[in-house]
C-alpha cells in the first residue's frame, strides 16, 4: 500500500482534526502544529480534572458515582491514548513510511488491485465506526439544547470554582465541554481505527505474499523476460523467487512485532479501564434492580394498608409486577 494512501486514511484524518498527527519535522508548520496540540491537550486535561473533582465530591453516592464515572472513564482513556500516541509518534509514522520499501510493493497490476480492494474495504469499516462516534458526540453536545437552555444544564456534570449559571459564562463553559467531548471522541476513535489500519496493512501484505506463492511459476517465468526459456532455468529462478518470499514473510513478522511494541502498553491500559467500566455498569444494574424492588414492596404495603378489595389488590400487584 502506498505511503500517500496510508497517510490519507480516515484514521489519520480524525487524528489530524485534533492535531495529534504531526507533519514531518521538515515542514514549516511543525512548530505551529505542536503548539496547537499541547494547548488543546491542556484544555482537555482541565476538562477532565473538573469531572474528577466532581466525582470526589459525590463518592458517597454509589449510584451517582457509577453513572458519572462511566463517562469519566472514557475521558481518562482519551488522556491515556494521547500520551502514548504522542510518545510513539515518530515510530507510528515509520510504520506507514516503511510500506514504500520494495519488498512490500505489489508485483503486478493484479496485486495492486488486490491491495486497493482490501484497503478500500478497511476504509469503509473505519468510516462506519467514525460516523457512529460522530453521531454520539453530536447527541451528547446537542441534547442539553434540546432539553432547553433555560434549564442551565451542561453536557456533563463537573465542578467549577465559580457560578457558571449566568450568561455569557454559561455559554463559554458549555462550549468548553463541547470541545472536550469532540476531543475525546476524535482521540478514542482515531487511535482505535489507526490500530486497525496497521493490522489491515499486515493483512494486505499476507494476501500479497499468498498471491505470489500461488503464482510462483508465472512470476518466475515473467522475470526472465523471454518466451523460449528452458524449464530448468525457470525452476532455478523459482528458487530465487521463493527466497524473496521468505524475506517478505520475515519483513511482515518484523512489521507485526513493531506494531505490537507500539500498542502493547495501550492495550493493557484499555483492558484495565474497560474492566472497571463493566464492573460499574453491573453495579448500576444491581442498584437499579434494588430500587425497583423497594418501590414494588412499598406499593404492595400501601395496598394492604388502604384495605383495598381483592380486585384492587390484583390490579396493584399487576402494576407492581410491571414496574419490577
């Protein structure tokens, strides 16, 4: 796959929106990009910090804590991903630039078409994921407006050392949280689709190597550039082609190991945070079930106290059962 196509993928464009993907150091805009990246990241850190402080003030309320921490964990994942992507930026770009080496290039038009079709299929899948995240981010930022700005509700509950209920300060804080949500969405989906792009590169190279092995005799004959070639000479050239296939296979293994080095730390962090999120979701489900049980028992006691008739009790019981 060509370097230009790799650098113009949906994943790179999403990372470029929040300036996590830098241009080459030789570019005259490199310093400006770097400054924009760290200013935006600093703003995002402040946004996450306000949510962390809010969580520390409601830690005794398990229900509110689990609901808030679910959103906060997604924001914290974004911070974690930014750090390890920026740390491995040069290495990440090398994983795309190395595809220009001769050993990774297709051998003919058929393999070029195979490469394009596989990469196009990945672009469709990545675009669908990005569109889904974009819709989610849009909904999170728009629902307070639909609910009514007069209610003075922010997209996320956070703690601020001042009163933000008055305009225009409320609008500034609202925009600040909206930018933080967009940043978190771009970082999370951008890094995930970038990881899938690296895996798609490995898949494409495996398909190219497989195609070369399937047509080893044809490629060996073409390389001799002659029609009347003895079969023994073709077999000797096949041995050379087979050695090139082994070298290609080793290059794919080196590429996969390099990708593993880049994403290992990120995967460990995501696994830990995802486990915590699942535990909190189970806690919320248990909490909601217990709350419904209490409400149902209260309605039943009320029906008995009021001395309702048998038919009324059955009606009450059906209502309680539907609530539960």
